[in-house]
C-alpha cells in the first residue's frame, strides 16, 4: 500500500469517529434548546445602602452558612425621645491633686460601683485572688462591700463566684442588688459556653442573700437616678423600683430576633453592654466588633416601656458609651470598621435630638503620635469630658510595647483639651474608672500602681470646684 492510500484510510477512520461523537452531542443540544425557560431562578445583586452592615466573616466557611431567622431592626429616627433640656452653661473647673484613698491587696482587681447619697461611703466590688470555692481555680470568689472613705471602715454585703455587672445600692432597704454570672458546658468544637445569670439582693448579711430572678438574658441595668432598674428574663422586660416593688409591664424583647449578623461573630450568646438614657425609658444596647471582639457589633436603642427596637448607624461600632446627665448627648469611642484596624482616636458625640455627630479629642496636647481614648466621663455641666488617653510609651525588656494613661479635660464647645497632672502616670484600667460624688464636688479616679510583676488597684480622690463662665 502506498503512502497516499494510508493517509486516505486514516482520514476515513477519523471521519467515522467524529460522526459517532457528534450525533449524541447534536441531540443533547437540541434537547436543551427545546426545553422551557425557567422563571425567576436568577439571583439579583444586593444593593449596598448607607445603613448596610457587612455580613461576611472570613473565619466562617461559605459551604456551611449559619441559618438564622433574625432581622435587622429599622433605623432610629430623631429625636430619640421627647426630652426638654435647658441650654447648658459652660463652667470652669479646678481639680485638686489626686490623693490615694482606697487600695486593694496586690493582684486583686477592685471596682468602685457607686457613691452612696451620704457622700462618704462607696459600694466596692473586689476579686478575691486565691480564694476559690471548693479549690476550683476557675471559680474565683468576688465580694461586694461598703467602704467609708473617711474612716476606712468596711462592711461585707455579698461574696460569691462571678459577680457580674455594677451593683446598685438600695437606700430604702439598706441593701444592694447585684447579679452573678457563671459558665458551664464548654463546647470543645466552637468554644461556646452556657451562661447562667441570676439576680440577688443582700441586706447586710452575706450568708442570707435573696434570689430575685433567674435565667437573666441580659445584664441588669439601673436608671441613672437610681429610681428603678431593669432586667430581661424569658424575653419579658421586668422593672423594679429601689424598694424591689415590681412595675406592671407587658413589654417584651427577644435578643435572638435581632441577632442578624451571626456569621460575623462567635458562637456564644450576644453579650450586650447597656447605657440608660436619663429621663427616658430608652436603653442603648451595644457590643464590640472586630478582631478579638467577635460579638456582633450591634448598636441598638431599646424602649423598655414598649419593647420597640431600632438601630443607630454612625459608621462604625461603639464601646464605653456614656449619656450626659441631661440625657441629650451620647458619647462613645468608635471603631470605623468591623476589623477594628482603623479605630478613631477621639470620642464621638451623638445629639439625640438632631442626630448630629461630632468627634472630639482627636488631637491632644503632649500626646505625640498615636493615642487612644479608652474611657471618659461627663462633667456636671454636660459640656466637658474627662478622658483617659492611652499613649504608647516605650518597650520593656521583652520588647513589648507598654502604655500609660494620661488624664485630659476636653471642652466640647471648642474641642480644646487640657492635660491634667502630666507627671502622674498611674491612671486607667478596666471597670468604673470615674465615680462622681452625689454633690459633684468630688471624683474618684482609678489610679493603679504598676510594678514589673504586679498591679495594685487603687482609687484616688480629686476635689472638684467649678464656676460659671
């Protein structure tokens, strides 16, 4: 057989094979072409709006999305509440040198919860290091005591594991209401814990405390004037006055209903911080977001009278929120992104009547380079903030960056700041860093003493004088 015959035979074989492959493909294409067009199967693009919140979390697998029926609350409208405030008059403040008046044993975290109406005693919580119930190091005991700043006398009111939120003094009952928080049944797969929160009352004998409520879903919170407090149990809002008399209420609140961003937080129940707006029934519910704070980043307003919920949107997430005493302004530290990588160094102030936002304290004297305002309190005129600024300092022997806290007085009308006590490098911490006396003439400020190994928690007393401008 010659060469041309071989080529011709090869081409004929390839032609037959091609026809065999194309015939079923032809019928398959014809079948698809004649099939009816499916209706409504396309997925439209979601439109981002000014109030949209990022839903994704890189740590959550897209192959196993979290199922939720929760929804995003409607946006809040302004004014948040019908409040009437007088035009604030700026005051000039003079502060005395800090004097140490309360010192905890070394290593024991200490927190001043409240200044009693007598202007002498304060309500104090203390973590009792090395005192474990049944020898369990995970069950550290805490105490609640009255401490007299003038005489140094102390009276124990309660002791137990996991004392939770800031206790509330009950002057008519000579007692204190407080919560306990314990955890159990750690899930090794996702690190989720079961939280058990209870509400207690003590009237001077730590051995005979009274259980007031069980299965609390939120931390309890007191109104700024101490006239009543609120807690949530079985999705029902309960309100009691300072004699523990319960107000009749039919309002309810289901935290799970508004937990719409489960995909960006951890597996534990939402842990809310709360701030009650003075002279109203409104409570600001918020929690941190970002790296290390996977708690959702919610910023809600809850009406305790009706159970209505709306969402505040201020372009970020809140921490350390405090209302002014007249109820008009809400000040908070803000992170502008969910990751928390571009935290604003200042404090954001929201006008609850107009909805306007402004940032103050972004530039502070003597705070070279980066700084972060960690905590603050309003002055009585509602036109100044006393703030702790966290300033990077130097590196220790292990090359870890250390920090110190400076105290500043920030004028909201001019955004000018004064550096108070620049030589005093012992401010700041966690818990209540500022506690005003009832007559606004004295201020307790956290002023811990730090050493290479231990931190001794302390509070310093500052006398405050003011005159109208």
